[in-house]
């Protein structure tokens, strides 16, 4: 269920 791709949208801004 938790696929690494594509990455979640809420994680992209957080990683930046």
C-alpha cells in the first residue's frame, strides 16, 4: 500500500 513512488505531495515540500 505504501508505494515509495510516486512520493506523497506532503512529503516533497517537507524534504525541501
